[in-house]
C-alpha cells in the first residue's frame, strides 16, 4: 500500500473513530437494547448496547495507560513534538471526569498528522507510537453499537503501542496491556463482537489481545460466572448532555 492510500485509509478510520454515535433517551427508557456478555450476534451490527459514562471513562483510562509508555519512543526521535502527548492528556482528562469536548477531537487530529509525518519519514516505531496516542483519544468516542470495528476504540492504543515496542526492541507490550485491563474494560469489550480482520501487524496484535481478554470468560463455566457476578449489564446509556 502506498503512502497516499495508507493516509486516506487512516483518515477514514480516524473520522469514523471520532464520529459521535447517538443513543437518544426517551422518558422511562434508555432507548438502547441490552445484549448479554458474549451474546452478541455479529450479524446484528445495528443493535445498540448499553454503555454508561463511567464505563466509557474506564475504557478511555485503559487506552491512555496502554498508549502512554510508547510516548518515549516517539519523543526520542521528535523531542519537540508534543502532539501525541497532548492527545493522551486530553483523553486522560476525560477519563478523570471532565466532559468530552472538542479538545479531544482536535488533539487527536494533530496526533494523526504526527503519525503521518513520522511514517513518511521512515520513523516507523515512532509513527506507531503516535497512532497509539490517536487511538487513546478515540477511545472516548466508543460507539454503543455491536460492531466488530468498535473493538478498535477499546484495544487500538494497546495494539499500536505494542507494535511500536516490537519495532524498537521486541518488547512484549501485549501481556502488559492484558494486565492493565480492569474488569470493567473486559466487561465492555465482551459486549462487542470479536475484533475484525486485517490492519497488518497491529491488527494481529489487537486480535491477540482481544482473544486473551475474552478467554477468562470463555473458559469459565456458567455457574462460575454466576458466582462471580458476571452477567448482562444493565447500566444507563451515555446521555446526550455528556457528549
């Protein structure tokens, strides 16, 4: 794939990641249907799932924690370029309780340009670190729809950070990312279909992490899940006012 095509593909993916999905609330109803854990039918991609603001913040915090270590890789080759760091800091602010604002979108676009510039300069590890920052910011815009592509919002920062470390020194970042995932993040992840195919080596790493995080629930027996309190989530949807 040439740089122009790759850039266009990245642009479309990013535009999709920051597009706000809307789950309109009605009096007495969240307007969203509930899908049990691991009960998502991949064919039902237009079904809404329930996702609380607290859960969305937990996903953003996880994405930040996975992307942040890779900043050192980017800043080693571009010490004066703060665009990826700004995107991560904006996502962290949202994770800590601030409203989701245009700042997250703007810093993510800036980090995306940093990714393109380092990619075009042949600084591949740094470009992957910048993409991890973009993905961290994009996590705040996780859509409450049962689409496999939404897994990219949850695990994308971990996958691109892992690729950056892999290119730099073969560091195993995926296992670290698995250990960073809280029960809330795993709960949200398992409401979505498995990660989609494609997207090169970063996609492979993402699917490895996706499978690893789902495995404890897959392996557990129904009685064990009941004892652990696992089951269908029933939480308020993200409200319009919190967009």
